[in-house]
DNA sequence: TATTGTTATACTCTATAACTATA
DNA sequence: TATAGTTATAGAGTATAACAATA
């Protein structure tokens, strides 16, 4: 549904703004990822796996911040697409070692670049690069509830 | 679940940041609204109703940006708490006129104030008021995909 | 006994389709 | 016929509980 004639008191509240920022961002990233057969959730899983290297499903789930039961279906989909592979860990056969396949790494790199470009398109028409960096830093600080470190030239 | 040791590549992406900004904000607003028996969703409905004045359920649904079938249960809850009332519209008995009750208006005012204070607590330890206003303006601009009008002294 | 992956189940949120009463 | 509210149903997304294999 569009955003026409929403109540102004509502549209100025932080909860509304965060929710709809997510939705509008998705309007940029979803079509950018579609050619790779990936969703934003898929890409998040791949970012986690790429950061971890070979890992168990439990570790992947923790890295993404979801339950291990939720990770099962996410990996089922990525495995069916040939992007990740699972095999029993030799030293503990209860575990699966999960990692990107060779072609999965290529798909991931291209999809990540496309998603980055979509994020830049989302933010680029609204503010310049300095302000975008400042905005993102303040957003990061809000999520961690740390004090924002704006204007730090040594990043 | 907490946020411990999430993958850094993931936690710097906009999608992740918006999602978790919502979650952390909710950690402030949810307990602030609980004494009034209201959720953030309830408060959003009340903000819409307050802005519209007496309105049909369809108009309320449109103002909130949900389907009319979704509005039914939201109003069921608020009506059971005595915060809103529904009555058939005299000039068209297919419609319900929905409005806040007298005590509902008091609850709403107090809950809105509590939610506002929770938002200030969420943002206040992270940045000063000027930066918070700047941040909110950029967030608003991202949602509407307009150019941000920062530093405009005439608001 | 405890842990990993899996499955079954349930819960939340939301939408579409169908029903009712009115118009 | 069309519309407002309602109900039934379904889908996405997630979690908890229970199960099989392994430790």
C-alpha cells in the first residue's frame, strides 16, 4: 500500500519512520537482488557465513541473530540454489559445516555489490555522502545506544 | 535475543540498522506504554483516530495504512478497554463511527506523553537535540525520498 | 545426559475471499 | 450491484517442544 494521506502526527514518530524506512529501502534492494535469486534475508545469511568462514548452523544462526530452527529453512533454500553446501563435521558428526560454494562466492560478491548500489541509490538522492555517513553513524549509535562519534576525522 | 558478537559486516548495513533501531526503540516504548495497557500499535491507531476525529473504520484503516480487516481486531481490543467506542453512523448504517471515549482521550494523552518521553530517552543519550532533529529530518526525507532540508532555520 | 540438526506445532501479523447488512 | 464491517482462511516469519543421531 502507498503512503498517501497518512496522519501527519503518525508519520513524524520514530517507530513509523524506522518501519517505513525499512520498507522503502526494500523497494530498492529487493529488485536489485532478484536477478541473483536472493532475498535480503538470504544476503544477510551469506554476509554472516562469509564473515565466519566454515561454521556450524548454530554459529551461523547466532551470527544472524535467529534461532537455529530458523536457520534450517534459510540454508535449505541457499543449498538448493547451489550457493552454500553442508557436510557433517568430521570431528563432531552432530554438526554440519556450512560454507559457500565456489559459484556461491561469485554470486554473493555480485549480489553484495548490487545491494550496496541499491543502498546508495536509496540514500543518494536524499543527502550527500558526508551527511549519509553522519546519518549512518548516528543510526549505528542508536542501535548500540552508544554516544555518536560525529565529525571524527580519523573515523 | 541480545546483539552480542553479530557479524560486523552485517551490522553496518542499512537494512540491519533500521530493523534493530526499531527493536531497540521498542525496548523503550513498550514498557512505557504497558501501564496504560497499550501497545505501540494501539497508540498508532489512537494517533490516527485523534487526527481524524470521528471516522469510519475504513478511514481509520487508511490513515494507519492497513487493510480494513486488520483494523477490526485493533478496534476490538481498544473498545474492550473502553478507550474507543463504535456506533452505527446515522446517515449510513453500514458504517461505524469510531471515536475516543472521554476516558480514552485521557489515557491517550498520558500514553502519548509517556511514549514521547521514551523516544527522547532512546535518542537523548546518543546525541544532542540539534543532531536528533537533524537525524529525524533525514530519516523523514529517506522515507519520502525527498531531498533533506537540513539547517533550514525557518523549519 | 547434553548438544546439533530437524520436524511439528503454534503464535503473530497481515492480507484475500467470502459472508451480512445495508445502500 | 456496490460498500462497510466481519469472519474464515492462508501466508510469511518466527519461536518452543519434541525427536533422532551423536557426543
